C-alpha cells in the first residue's frame, strides 16, 4: 500500500499542470463554499439572536383564548396577568419577564398614513427580556409619547418632536389620538424598523380602555430547554397558553430549513465539480498510460491494484484541492469573520426582505462541521470519480496495451 | 521440461479482414535453454512470446507451463503466473518513467509481496550490479541511454530469479555494440543463474549466441535448430 501510495504520488507530480488545474477547480469550489456557508451562518446566527432579542423572546405566555390567526383581537387579551406575573416570579429558570400589549393601527402625519403594529411595553422591564433601549437612536422614552421604527420615520418624514395621529380600534369603535414622537428606534431586526410603534403599556391600556395585556415575554436561563419550561408553566398556571420560541419563530425556522437545503445543494455542486474534473483527468491519464498499464499488468500487477493506484491518485488530487481550498478559503474568510459585510450599503438588503432578521454589518461565522463534511465529501467524490476510468484501464488486455505507440 | 506449446493458432480480426498470426505452433522448451525465435517482421514472433508469457490468449491450442495447462485461467491467476514465473524484456524497454532505475528493478519484488525491505534491497543491488548499471540506480529512465535502459530492463526481468525470461526483440532499438552487450549479459544470466531465456530477434549477429533457434515465417515454424 505504501508503495502504491508513493507510486501514485510520483504519477500526479509527473503531470503537474493537469494536477494543479484539476485540484484548483476543487480548491476554488471549496473557497466559495467556505465563504458562502460562513456568511450564511453569520446571517443565521445573528438573525436568530435578533429573533430572540427583538421578537419572540424565549417564551411568551398568552391568554387561553388566544387565537393565532387574529393576534390583535381584544378577545385575545389576558385579564389575569397580575396573577400570572406573581406565579411566574416563583420559577427560578425565569431570568426576566415583561408585559406587552399589542394591537394594530395606522400612523398618520396628516400627509401619509401607514399600517403599523403598536406595542405597549413596560419600559422598566423590557430590557430584561429584549434588547431595546440601546437601539433608540434619537430621543428617549416618554410616558406620553411614542417611539417609532426608523423606516417608518424616514418614509413619513417624522422626527423627534413631530406630532402624529395613531388610529386604532377601541372596543367597537375607531379612535384616533394625537401623539408626540419622543424617540426613533433603529433595530438590527428590520421588522421592528419597518412596522413597529412603541408606547408605555399603561398608556396603551388606557387608550384601549382595557385592564389586560396581550402577553408576557419571558427570558429563561437556557432557550434550548424552553419546551420543557413551557410544559412546567402550562402545568402550574391554569388558563394560559405558553408558546416557546420554536413555535413563535416558525417562519424563521422554515427559512433556516430552506438554508440547510441550500447548503446541501452547495455541497452537491462542489462534489459534482470535483467529480467531473477528476473523471476527466483520470480518463486522460488512463489513456496516456495505456502502455504503462500494459507493462504493469505484464509484470504481474493485479487489476485491483491498478484500480487502487488510480484511486489513490484521484484521492491525492482531491486532497490537494481540498487542502488548498481550506487554506485560501480560510484566509479569505477571515476578512469576513473579522470585518464583516455591510448589508445596507453593499447589498441594499434594507429594501429587500430575504427572510433574515439582520441589518448593518454582519460578520461571517465559521461553519466548521459543514465545511468538514463538504471537504470529506469532496475527497470521497473525487476518489470515487476515478473508479470507472481506472477500472476501464485495469481491464485492458496487456498485449493490446503494449502495442500502443507513444 | 519447462514449457510445452501444443498446436497454437492465433488470428487477428480487423473488420471483415483477418490475419493468421500463428498456425499450428508446437514445440517444447527445457529448463536452462537459451532460445532465439527468429523470423522477419510479421512472422508471429511477438504474438508467440505474448502467448507464452500469458499476456495474450491463443484461439486454439494449449500452453503447458511446468506441467500445468494455462487454459481457462482468470486474469488474476494469469497475473499471478506472470509475477511468479516470468521476467519480461521489451524492445522499447517499457520502464516506468516516474520511477528511478532502482525503483523499476524493485517493482517486480514489490508486486510479489514476499520479501522484506533488506532482502529486496540486496536483490535489487545485486541485479543492478550484474547488468553493470548500479552507479546509475538513482536516475530516471529518461536520463539513461537506450543501452542503459535495456540493462535496467534486464535487471528488472531477472531480479526475482524467474524460471523463464521472455525478451521481445531486446536489441532492436540498440546499436550493434550495445546489442551485443545486452545479449552477452542475457547469456551470462542463462549460464550462471540457470535462467531460461526465450528471445525474439531477426538480427543474425545476435542469433549466434542462441543455443537453439526456432525460425518462424508467416506464423509457422519453418526450422528448429539446436546447436
């Protein structure tokens, strides 16, 4: 085996250009794979963090009557929220909670109107669950004012101190109330910037005329255990529905699944590149070495050893390609890992909803398991690729091969 | 008796045309013989050697080696026979270009897989010394002259001490002096190591070294002379 390995090594160094060309194709594919998957992982991870930090939290407790299809209906409100809050204080896995009342409405600056989601939040506790105050880029919280998403402000030409009307449904009638914009929020989650208006929860309850809330958002000690925690809360507190982040982030997770399929396609694509390149190289190599194969067979080399010799050559070409790709791919990727990519200025993602909850500079993150799988599969595919031409070469009659004039 | 050839026939077909390369060839070779197969180009010398060396199959007839028929053998069995019994010398040397002279000579021993590294080294060095090419052992084939390459080829053929060495026109690509040297080396191996040689040639100068000459013409044996 050692001899065959050294023999194969000498063979691939004989045709340096061809070896370099074939392994370069594999290397380039690996470089692209590393950069793309790391970027996607960066998007996914940041997106996931944003989803938890700005939207779903780890868990949400809602009324037993909560209807997911009509999330802003008054019937959905949880009236026994004070009792629920007292009870959840006893669970030591809960690290923070905040009450929210949400309803939809229209923002009107007397020139334009726009549909928005109005969130009544507890400014004292919101940062124990979400990341909120850090992203208020202008103004500040005011009990009587509202904070609007950056995109809403931009589109409607609203500044801090502007006066706007919020129109919403209160019980069976439509109400319109004037508010002063006390702040503008610019969140890494584009949904917040595009759609959300925040106000104090007590003000929200007051204008809706209800003593109820939509939900209690919860942060736990470990979001991976939320299904278990949800079960405990559901068992201990009656008349509530508990939603963990897996349910709340359903659409996000569906996108993540699509991403996994995309990665699978990328791996397949790279493997095909390696496969085609190596089939071609091995076919040429077998053709050129017909006489040599004839000599080896004449000297008594077994067919399976000839096949093995070619497979080792293919393996080495794949290995060289993958290692080169890993080295150069890692060096290039290091830039994206350290510096990141500015989504807004480079891609215009702000205007395009691609499903990722990210904005601004996103840094790539190493997807080591996926890169390892892709590398191993590339080597495996390139090795397998050599089998058919190698078998064809090994099956040649030695007398025929020796007659070849080279 | 080492080898018996019984009524060998072989024809090559190309489209509708065919060429009868060998017609009813029969002869026997004893151990230790130094046999030349002579004849003009196209007389069937190479085909006959290929059939004897199990790298080609006859259409009919039988090759009996050491009392065993070679009929109906699998490719791997034939490869095993070639490894164990035969040494091969080719007109165009057929050395492996990426291997050094030493590694080319070592190759048949590697394929046999029965020698330790030390044993192999000694055998290879002995073989290289016998053909007078030891000093050039680290050179690759392209760095050697034709005569030197053929010496390496002979060392490769004899290194495993085969029962029978088949040499197809071993001097055809060499000048007279080098050709003579090569045949003299083969003859010494035959005398000293008791290795049986069958070689094909149409060079009269070389034929004088043979102790038996089998003459072929149009695929038939026309003469079989022992000296």
